[in-house]
């Protein structure tokens, strides 16, 4: 899907809106969440616009799956979460609690998370 004019994460990923980019790979950027719910709360945002997880993985689409896992490992190391652990979440559509309609993965660390989630 093409960059969307009114999409805040397209603007951030396209560097049209300033943000502290913590890490950047070919297909993703990582930034701090504006409203953190944990001592470490980052968002891994795809550079390409996808409305949600459900739009990923078409025939000619390559989102860079290995890249995501490698990036998560790097964040775990750099944010001191390798030993203690962390949580990654992709909220999808209404029941999933998705509020920004551009694919992103929450990376949260620095406290113990409960299960099941609320
Ligand atoms: P979700 O509810 O899974 O769609 O998550 C959207 C997340 O994006 C929320 O945790 C927001 O706090 C965060 N957020 C929204 N706008 C921005 C922004 N401009 N910069 C950083 N984080 C943002
Ligand atoms: Zn977008």
C-alpha cells in the first residue's frame, strides 16, 4: 500500500514529521511511544503503509520478517531487556485495541506484564 497523506506513522517513517528515531532498518523504524505504558515503550513502525497486520504478506510483498526479529533482538540488548524479558504486541482492528491504522509493533520492557491482557 502507498504512503497515506493523513497517516501519522507514514509521516514519521517518511521523515515528514520530526521524531527521535532510535533505530532504522530497510523496512522499519523504531521510536518511543508518545504515551508509554512501561519504562521502555517503543514502537516498531513499518516504512510501508499497511492498515493492519491483516494487510501484510500479499504475493509480491516482502515486509522483512527476519529484519523484525533481528531488530527486536537489538532493542532487547540495548534496552537491557535481554535477560529480564519484554513484551511485543500487535494490536489489530477494534477488538485488538488498534488506534493508529498503520502497522506497528509495541516493544515494552522494564516491568513485569500480566497475563491475560486486559
Ligand atoms: P495502537 O493502539 O496499538 O494502535 O497503538 C498506537 C500507539 O501509538 C499508542 O500507544 C500511542 O501512544 C502511540 N502514538 C500515537 N501517536 C504517536 C506519535 N506521534 N508518536 C509516538 N507514538 C504515538
Ligand atoms: Zn501509514
